[in-house]
C-alpha cells in the first residue's frame, strides 16, 4: 500500500501499520481519490520547528506539516508529525498517545483531500471529519 511510515530523529514505534493503512485507504476511497505515495515522518519538535521556519517561514512549533506534491488526482505527499507535540496533546486532551497520533495521521490526510482548517468553521468541519474517521477504526 502506498502509505509509508518513517522515523526521522527520534524513535517512535507505530503499531498495527497494516490496519492503519487500510483505515487511511477508507478515507481516500470515500473521496474518490487514489494514493500514489504518502510518507508519514515522525520527528521531534526541534526537527519540525526547523522545517516550519525553513520552508513555511513560521517561527513556531506545530504538531503537523503536510507537503502536498500531487500532480494529478492521485495523492503524493510528505506528512511530518512531531511525536513530542503528539505526547503533549495527548496529555492535554486526556487521550492515549496512539489515539492522538491517529488523529494527526487522518488530519494530514484530510488536508490532502482538500480540507482546510484556517477559519473557525473550517476547524469545526475538520474536527468532525477527524472524529468520524477515528470512529471507523476497528483496531
């Protein structure tokens, strides 16, 4: 399957990769899209902060950055996820770290599928879509 998972500068062990890939495919198929290749890269706050400054000119921390390289209807992207930020978010929202990582996985994919989260309305719509797809996990 065209979803790949990598660690950049810190270890993170994503479990149930096959189930996660199938779950992500469900979201793609729901939107009548195809995946060429989506790379999820787990990294530190520092690493993602450097990417944010260098490529997006934002000098702040974030939990996820999605680079969309699609040239046609097939998705192709690199999605960087800060595991340190995911751990902080999990503690803040009283969820498990894997659940928060899953939220970030689907969040990045939803961006690739055309969802934005700049305005309050867009943020609410994004959150509802995240919750919907999280509810579909059978693992």
